[in-house]
């Protein structure tokens, strides 16, 4: 059982409705860092799939992967998704046009491996965007936001 399986319903029904005003700037970051596109965008650690609508607004076709069956139960209505380990992504080499990882780095102990796997999955010239909210950013310090062309 993945760590988020036990809290998936709470996350969907309690946490998300309280944070729906983009308080963390995720939508803004996706617009600025990822930008518009028209191909497949892999969301690594998609959780309940709440960022799928924002990705679609930008023109992307979102596809998610997450290790938590509980979170994916909610995600299935929002995007195509599969249960899988981000350190061994269940996608072919050079098969996606873009990738995002939104506030998941602290939940993935092997994050360097996740980044390597993401790079493997991206087509040449594709871009990935990582958006991280650190404990310091919750009290006003800068967040970590990157855009990486591969």
C-alpha cells in the first residue's frame, strides 16, 4: 500500500476544495514554465489528477502515473493514468512531448532517479517542468521552479 492510499479520500474531499484558489501558484507556474503545447504531457506523481485541466487549457494531452491506487481512483475521471513507480516509469523511451512533476519531490526518496527516468521518457527537444513547494516556501521563501529542455 502506498503512503497516500490511506488519505486519498480526505485529500480529494477535504484538502483540494480548500486549496482551489491556486494558493501555491501551480497554474501560473505551469503557464510560465511549461507553456502551451499540443502533444502528450506526462504528469509524474499525478495524484488525483487535479492538474489535468490546467494542462488541457494549455493544449496538452495529460497522462499521469502515480504509485498510489487510492489517488488514482480519483484521477481516472480526470486524465488517462496508470499505476507505476516514478523511478521506473511505465513508458517507452523518447515517447512523451513534455513532463511535469508538481509538488512531489519530497514524497519520492529517489528523486534523482525520477529525474533520470523522466529524461529517458522525453522525446529529444522536449521540456520538463518541476514545481516544488518547500517547507520554507510555505512561510514566504521562494519556491523551486524549473524548466528543463532535454
